[in-house]
C-alpha cells in the first residue's frame, strides 16, 4: 500500500501511497482466492460434506469461487465508472 523511497543523495525516507493500491491488491489476489477455495475443497473431501465442519468448508469453497467469478467483473465496472468520472 505504501512504498518507502529515498531521494538520491538524501538520508530521509519518503513514503508514497500508491493511488490504486486497493484495486491492484484485489485484481492480483485470484491465486490467493483459488488456494482458499482449493484448501476448503480438500477439507470437505477429508471430513465429508455431511459433517458440520465439511458443511462449513463447502460453504467457504463456494464463497471463494464466488469471489473469483465476481471480482474481475467488479473491477471492470469500477474502471468504467472511474473513466466516466474523469470525462
């Protein structure tokens, strides 16, 4: 989110907040969401979908599958909205 930088020849650190840090964090998190989904699936397979923990893990798997499907669409909508705001 924030980057520490130093001007050439100076000892003082400067901090810069990236303008689109949240956008980039969300759009590059697909592998994280996929891993959560996969681990939840593995847990459901281990514990069984009819157990309490298996039911919760199946729910978690569906949630991360949902995020993986929706976030790219949301990010496109956000970019479109921001483009309209600039015009």
